[in-house]
């Protein structure tokens, strides 16, 4: 026995319907009985996954920023760089020895 129409799509609803069979919206009876739509559980799981992923991404970004900070500090340092292989002093910010060519 159909007694009501869906508020969203107008489909006639059976008396005992908690959700519209056509569009899935919760019916007044479903709201009255406080029935949770099935996608709410999925959304809760997705939110948890997103929170974990964002947290992990921030940790990786922090690590990368710390490495970049050290590299920038080394590249902009006013100190002469001394080669461990040959002892030659190279200009600040040099990445390779001007004497032997090894990486500093």
C-alpha cells in the first residue's frame, strides 16, 4: 500500500520504506527511526584513511624540508669547503673539488 511520495524524486513509497527505492534518499520513516544511510559508514572509513595518508605525507614533507634546509645552508655557507680526498680548499657552495673533481 503506497501512502507517501519521496521528497526528492516523487516516487510513491511503500509504508514500511526506510529509503526511496528509486533515488536512495532516507524517508521520513527512516529519519524517525534514525536509520543511518549505508554510505555514512563508508565515509567514516574514508575519513580515517585520508587522515592517515595526510599525516604520513606531512611527516615526509617535514623530512624533505629538513634535508632542503641543510642543503641550502651548505650551499650558501661562507666557509671554504675542504676536499676529504686531496685536501684542496674549494669556494663556498662548491659541490665538487676544484683540485681532484671528487664530490664534496
